[in-house]
């Protein structure tokens, strides 16, 4: 990472520059609950000590658990969490239903997403866990149809070129399997490539099968780390679930992620910083389709060790 990009990411993760939580000694009862959930606090001689303030990641857990409001700081929410507030959480069965009934939606009403709904969707991603609480997830929100069409036109040729390369690699004995994995190598030849050809043909005829004439696209980007890939994808999935509750359908778009990461022109046009990667993207709009049945999926494949 260059000095510039390091500085840029420091500027972005500005909560790290905020003061670490502070213990108000007059309120602290020395119960030690904070030290039990924090890696940089200890109880010594009935007193709580912040042993390594330099390693504090501003997660706010110390203040969140303190029963006597003795811990203050920018990452700590002063308002107490009441049982009434907790009761608003979805039940296991309602969450299970939301997870099971959510479908990828590729048919959208010809209607822009209201700012109020978009705010709720983006807010849903805000509380996603991030490695070392970096909170380094960034969103690109596109709501201008002309710009979305322009992006599609720019991305399509590079997606086709990249898939062509992948197919050529997948046909090289052993190397193809090693580089792509046997399942992916087969998928490239039998599914992705013919599907992509069909998408291109439809799209050229004015039926946008890349972005489905969506009134909006959200792309999440962050630093090129594995934990950011998880954080960004998890954040976007939270956004998807929130959208579902608002009657807004979403469809993840792997093609756009590929183009944004592999085609410098697309990455630059989107304004993704050099030290960042697109980790996930989706099209979204008010759903113009209603599914009448649930779908079946493979059973859980889990190995207990
Ligand atoms: C990583 C990822 C990338 C995807 N990319 C696309 C895409 O580019 N275009 C598309 O139409 N659907 C895409 N999908 C949607 C899948 O086709 C869809 O999730 C799958 O068929 C299951 O359907 P469901 O979401 O309704 O359960 C993607 C899904 C995932 C998880």
C-alpha cells in the first residue's frame, strides 16, 4: 500500500481517530463486566484499567455492557436498551420466513426508489460486523437511468472479454481446474458463457438482461482484504433484507463486480479508489412480481468436528 492510499484509508476510517472510551470513576462500581467483553481492559485491585488504549478498536462493547453508564465516548450509546426495545426484534420464525421467502427480483416497476426507502436500505448495512471494527464499507448508489445504461454499455464488452479468457483457461487440462476449480471450469463452459451470449443478444435488442432496466444499483466497495469481502457482502445482504420488507426487490450482480474489478475504465468511472475493490453489487427497484410459492434448496451440508 502506498503512503497516499494508507493516508486515504485512515481518513476514511475516521472513527479510529476519535477518543477511546473513558471510565467515569464516580459512576464505576468496579463490577468488571466491561473487562469481561473487552480485550484491552482489566480489573486490577477492584479498579478497571484500560491497559492498551492504543489497541482500542472503538467497538463500544465496554459501554454497551456497563450497567451504571460509567463509560463514555463517541462509540458508546448513552441511551439504555430497554426490554421494550428488545421486543421489537423479529422472532426466529419471522426471520426464518423473511430469509426463506426472499427471492432475487429481476422485474421492477418503472418508478424511482424514494429517498426515504433508500435511506432505510443503506442504514441496514451500517451495523454489519467489520474486521477490527474498521467500518470501511463504502457504497456507490446509482439512481440515474441514463447513467445505469451507460455503465451497462461500458461493462458488457469487458465482461464478454473476461469470460472468453476464463473459458480458454478452463479448457487447459489440469491448469483450468487448478486456477478456476473444477466446478467453476465446467460452469464457465456450460452455463456462464452461453448465458452471457444470450444476455448480450437480448440487451442489444433493447431488453436489458444485465441490469434488468433497474431504477437503481448499489455497489459496495472496500479495501482488497478477505475480511472486507465478507463485510461488504454481509452489509449488502442486510440491505437486501431491508429492501424486501419495503416491497423493493433486489438481484445481486456478479457481472458488475467482475467488470468493476477487472476493467480499469469501469473502476475509474465508478470512482472506486485504487486500493479498494468492488466486493458486491445489486440492482433494485419496487418489485413488479409476486412469487406464489417458496422454493426448495439443497439440505444443509455441515460437518460437525
Ligand atoms: C455472488 C452472486 C452473484 C450473482 N450475480 C447475478 C447476476 O449477475 N445476474 C443475475 O441475474 N443474478 C445474479 N445472482 C442471483 C442468483 O442467480 C440467485 O441468487 C440464485 O439463482 C438463487 O435465487 P434466489 O436469490 O431467488 O434464492 C447472483 C447471486 C450471487 C450470490
